[in-house]
C-alpha cells in the first residue's frame, strides 16, 4: 500500500523495524547460547517485564541493567557477553531508506520516536559510522525522541503528547508509522493518523 504524502504535514517514524531492521528472536537465541533459556519470557516485542521498561525509560543505568541480567545466570557472564547478546537483535539499515528519509524531510516535518536504550544506541551509532559514515540520525529528522533520554516510552500517551506539544503539531495533520500494534492504538486514541507497518513491507513500499 502506498501513502499519499500530501495528506500529512508531519510524519513520526519509529526506529526498530521501520527505519532499522531488527529481529527480537536473535537476542533470545544469543542469550540462550549463554545459558539463559527463559529470556523470551522476559522480553518480546509485544510485552516485556519491568526491567526492560525501566531501562528504556532511563530509570536504571546500563550497569544496573547488566547486573540484573547477570543474576538470571547460573554461570559467570561478563558485561561484553551481555552487550553482544543484547545488541544481536540490531540488524541493518539499507542506504535507500536514509535517502528516502532525507527526501521526505525536505517536504515534511519529520521526527523519530523510539523505545530504546543506551546500549543499543551506542551500538547503532557505531554501525552508522562504520557503514554510512554518519555519527547518528540527527540530520534525517527535525528532532529525535529516544525513550531512555525523555523518561517515557510507547505506548504511554504522554510520550506522544510530548512530541505533539513540544513541536506544536496538530494530531490530524500528523502520521505515525510503527510496527507494534499497541503503539498504533495509543496514537490513534490521540487522533494521530497511523500506519501499522508489518513485515515484509518496508517504508520503501509505502512511500515509493
């Protein structure tokens, strides 16, 4: 399905599986290799336990996050192993998507709104530097809202209201693109137009 860009003045993009390809199962598999068989019970796209919520809201540090994960293991595990397993869900960002984002930014007010955390962003920015020779995605959006920096996360209404209010956006003139149904439902409740992006569809399919 293709969207009519002329119908919106503002576009809010999610990061994972909208801009950046990710695979939650990769992290589950890597933690299982390290000896944590029940990681999938703690973390998934649709629902995650309090530890991950707190970390995504920046309410605990990366060190506290790692220390809590370590307690789940019977064997000794080091920080780098945790980081590597945790970051394994981050895949690639095709250059064509960066070109598309730059093009859309020339005609619309664009924003990034992501539930994420410090460990993932450090790794992601390293990937961007190595692969695309850019330090981060700040040039591709008017403003980026990362959950761990603003202390809020989707699907809570307050983070959508923050983006709308800080940038004086009218909900009916705004499109929000996300891959998680619970986030889409929350945005719709505030009168924001939404598009639920589901694999194998990508933003290249809906804008070109």
